């Protein structure tokens, strides 16, 4: 069974995180939420308190099949400034595991820490203008090697379904599930 870590920093965009978690779990992909804070309790962008499964420090040595980085104006800033997050992403990238930022996370976390490594990506707004080490593509979801990025909240379902298909290695169950929830993917 594939296993995914979703990193939740204070100020994370809750809908991007929850939609992704929901779709992955519906497709029987194991998801572990990791608080990038002192405790498992994390408050989202819109002040919704959540309790993560574990803290990042408790799982720092665990290798996942994918690492999801939700955006949020403050969430992505907090992820980008967290040395443990950067080390975790680097460890997974070096092992060719999927690195999956959505919204501002591609530009702020990966671009801001020189982790795009020339790969194509998408992010929200005009944040791409400050990124030097990647190739911005204006699309809902962009895949380049082990990087799968999503433009933002409006494309969170596309992002979650693309990630699911990549992890499962088969689009058929993903398309069936998208139809089941009345989503055209």
C-alpha cells in the first residue's frame, strides 16, 4: 500500500489539505498528516484547529511514497522557513519519491529553498516571478519527473486525482471514483 505524508504548518490552506487527504483515503491510499510544529495541534489559514496524526519530528526518518505540501499564505511561509521540512523534502526528493506542492508551496517552499532543480511546476498567482530554479507552466496540474504540483484551491480535486493515479499507476479506479462523486476529471 502506498503511503503519503501531508505536511501541516500553522496557517496551512485547509481545503487543499482536506480535499487531497479525502480523495487519497477514498482510493485506499494511506495518508499520515504531520504537524510541522511543536505539537500535533495546528491551526489552519481560516483558524480551524486540526490535530495531525503525528509531528514531523516524530516521523523525520520515515520514508513515504509522496510528500504533500499544502499552500496558504502563512502556511507556505512557515513550511519554507522550517529546516526540518526542507530536510524532509530533500530526503524524499533524493530517493525519487513524489514531491507534491499545491498553490503557493511550489514557489515559496521549493523555489525559495532552491529545490525545484530545473523541473516544470505550477503555483498560484504571480509567485512564479520570483523563482529562479524551475520552469513555470500555467496549467491546473504539472508533472515533471517526481514533482507533481497544483495551481491552487480551485484545482485541488485535479491535483488529488492526478496524485492518486500516479501512486496507483492506474487511472481507471481514479476515473471511476471521480465519476462516483460527480467530478469531471
